[in-house]
């Protein structure tokens, strides 16, 4: 390949080692400068334009002039990235469109925008030809089971490349193998959101025969460097018959050396990252389970010694067929770094363990939406303000998993799959779907249904403009998928059928009826189930929930000698809710399930799946679900 004279000989040789599409070769021939990252330190330097302590990322936009997209401050413990527009600080939930003609249930580019994507694709390539570029090879999904991929980005967006490298890893300049052939390419072109999309975040997936193209028309890494790569993995899995679960996972070791592995799934805000956190304590060491919004009463428990936590995954769990070997689901992390939201950390001492990791990291970190001043220490509880007195609800830190203590690198068997739901307060006067008790046991058929509807839930901090009970869909990863719902529904069902040794639970966060509980339910459930180990529940310990969609409720829950009040296990027992308030909330859940499930009733749906969905549409009982696919196992 011939290059412009400014490209050095070593870079030319490395580029020529790779097998690239003709359009990419043409871009690299014509662009003024190519930078291939040599190390993580090199990426950090690119992110601030060299030796700057404060770096502004501008783009020339026709009819607008120079537009400031983001700033990067070099702090003592990392880089603080911020966006002048509050809109750019969270992921746009409907940003994904599909450009190709393959099978999909997602919006097509031509239908949404009224013209063929090829026109914009060519304009994007022409724009990239005029930029100094970062060219960064990486593996989507990890070294062992991942897919060769490539990033092409303007050099002044170095922090975006660093963020992607921290999340997915990267192949340094000297380690690029001969014949490296990307199966996926990410093209970053931020100013096009102004010229073509009225300032909105847009990510375009173009699935070619042997190449998955992803065009990121915004500079917030959430929809592209994070969830865009997830979409690539889902597309690959859809072709090959497996999924990447939207889940965190943790191996738990009790004070008595019992071991349990929990995989926690759910929509954004459903508590995935929080499942990896130690249980939060009061200054005196007690654990505040919740506060009653009506009476002001508070419930505390003592837990002298919490379980040891060994993190496995934070958000994306590979369920590759080569890993499966028995009756339990086997998973492995699909990422090399975690995109951790820290909105609940609003003062010093909330989580001393994680705060220490962020204040004294092994290497500088990437912080987003956190008020970092050059040469200062970036503090994760000092969130940027969206407006006076209104902190951004989506502050993030990207934590390379190699910095996490006790992290598990090998594949693990999953004992329990939990599903988290972000719930609002609920009472007789203002009933809502916040009727989920602290811990519910689900038979497999119901576990499948919860993954199909995947409620996005109350006051979601990660998503722009959400309210009420909305769905993130199949497996809770549907916003990132490019194909057809029914294919993923069938894959999820077969996965559940093929792993009878894995059990299922449902936990809420934020509210249980009128009790404000935050993420305490999943932390208490984690400690409780780990201490129980593989012991089955006796019939007298559980009861069918008043709503059949909630499986079994517990009659009692005792942890370290302390009983959790029954009104937190069975919400209708709360005097502020009662049976009437509960039933109105249950009806909201029923209507939501029925509305969302009807779209799966297509000819391609697995016959067993059709029976399960029809059972829900006909207001089936818990026993009906058990007859279809067995009980809580």
C-alpha cells in the first residue's frame, strides 16, 4: 500500500501486515497521519494531545464553526472526561440503526432517515481521509473466543480509543500479527451528529458478508465502545447459536469456605455492577436494610463478617458453546475492563474498598462525568453538574479488570442466575409495580419470561429520557442487538433447558413497597444464598407469591441471626400497601408482560416458548409454569 510521505516506514510496514478492506486502505493512503498505539501509556498521552494538562476536543461543523465536544483533564489518578452538553453524558436508548438488508427487528437507516446509508458511509470515509487517525487493532470479546477488530478514530479523540482499549483490550503496535484480518471495524466520526442527526447520538451497524461495520456518530463511549461492541458479539452469536449475557457475576466464599457463583442479569440500572460491591455499612458497622418513607422507621441488621467476593464479570458474560460442559451454565468475561457507574457514591466512605482503587490506581484511569481538575485527585463522589444543584446521574469510571483484587480469569459454573429490577415506591394511594419482595424464587419458565420483557425500571440513571415501566427486551440486551427478537428468545430458552443445574431468583432494587432499600436486597440475597449453599428450600419456607409472575416468596429470611421482616418479603403485608395496593401493582406488571410478550408470537418461536407465553397471556398460575418447565431447581 502506498502512503503519504508523512507516514513513517515502520507504520507502513505494520499496516501492510494487515488484510484490510479496500475502503480502509484508501482512507489510510490519504489521511495525513497514522498513529498506532504502542502501549497504554502512549494512549494516555494521545488522549491529552501530548503533554497537556487540559485538552479540548473541537470539530469543525459547517454552519456552526468549531464545536466543543468534550474536554479531558489530566488528574493525578487519571483522565477526567467531560461533555459540555448534559445530553451527551448518558446513552441515547434508541441510537442503534441497521444499515444493511439482513434480517432485523431494529429500525433500518433508510426508513428512519429517508435515504440509503451508502451515501453517508462514503461521506464518513471522505471525512476520515482528512483526519490524523488512530488505527487500533483489538479483539472484540477477548483473546480466546473473540473476533479480530479495528478502530479508526480521529487522533484528537484519543480518550475514546483509550476507553475502548481499557474495556476490550488492544493489540499494541509491535504485537500485531501478520495477516491480521478484522471481522469488525469501528469508525468514529463525532461531527456527523450535528450535520446529519440534529445533535443526537447515532450508532449505525452495517453487517456485510464477512465484516461487521460500526459507525459511531458521537463521542460518548457508552453506545459504541461499550454497547456497540456488545452488539457485534450478539450478531456473531446469533449466527453461531450462542449468546453473550448482559450480566455481572461473582464467586462468593463464605466465612465457612462455602462457594457459590451468582450471575446477576438485568436492564441498565438493574444492579449488575453493584453485585460486585461489598455490602454497604453505616459508620458504626451496622447494615441499614431500609427506611420507611411513611413512618421514617429504619431496619438494621448486624453482619459481623461478610463473604469474600471474587469478581468474574461486570456486564458481559460469554456463554460460548465451547465452555459448556455439564448441567450448569458456564461463563467467561467478555471484557478486559468495566464501565462502572458510581452515581450512588455521593460522599467519602460510601465504599472504601472501591474508593481506594480509584484514588490510588495501579495506572491512571478514565473517569467520565466526574468533576476532575487538572493536577488534582479525581474523586468519584464529585459528579459533574447537569444543572445547578443537579448532579449528573451517570458518572462512570473505567476499571481495567486486572486492577481488581481477587478477580477470576477462568471460566466458572453459575449456581444461581439472579435478575434485578429497578422498582419505584408503591402504596395504596400510589400503587406501582414496586411490589417485588426482597427475594423471589423463580421456576425456569418464569425466569425466561422475565428475561424476555426485561423491565428498564424506575429512574434509570444510565438512559436519556426514560420514565415508567419500559422494556429493554430479550435478555435485557435487546437495545444492543441487531437481529431478530425471536432468535434470541429461542437461544435463551434453549440455554435454560440445557442448564438444569442452575437456579433462578428475582430481586428488586431502590424500593420494596414504601421502603427505600437501594441495592440492599441483592447484597442480602447474595450473603443469604451463599450461606445456604446448595440446600433446597423446604415447602414451609416458601409460599406462592400473590402475583404468579413473582414465583415464590419467602416466609422467613434470617441472616446471621437477624430476621428480615416479612413485610419486606411479601409486600402485601405492609399496612401502607395491603392486598388492594399490591393487586393494583400486580395488574400493572401483568399488563406490561402481556404487552411485551405478544410480539414474540411469530412462527419461528420455539413451541415450548409459545406455550409459556400463552400461559402468561391467559393469567396462568405458578403451577401452570412449573408443569411446563419444572420447578425452582
